[in-house]
C-alpha cells in the first residue's frame, strides 16, 4: 500500500509541475497581470499542508506510509513552486534580452 501511495504522490507532483510550468510561461508571454498565480497556488497549498502536518500530526495517529507520503507531497510542492516560478521568470528574462 505504501509503495503505491508514494508512486501516486510522485505522479501527482510531476503532472502538477508540468501544468504549472505551462501555465506560468503562458501568463508571462501574454504579460498577464497575475503572472505568479500558479506559483502562489502551489506555494500556498504546500505551506498549508506543512502547517497542518506540523500542528496536526502530533494529535493524529497515522501509519508511517501516510506520514512519509504527506511529507514527500509537501516537500515536492515547495520544490514544484520554485520550478514554476523560476521557469516563468527566466523565460521572461531571456525574452527581455532578445528584445534589446
């Protein structure tokens, strides 16, 4: 059960990263006023998940598989939000250099 849960979390994070990068690049290309919305979404979910884990995990009695999957999901979302932010930021930066 634990292995399947870890594989599911990894697949979810990979798909979320790909969708976030595409959305971020599209918003930077269109010079959308909410360019950082995908980054903010991933970061907010990761922060909320981390806070719930820190403050709620002491009261919950979870299996080790679920605990590790939760930690992996939270760390993966933080990493995903960084990838999404910097992919849009660097794409915008290279387009600005090409325009000069």
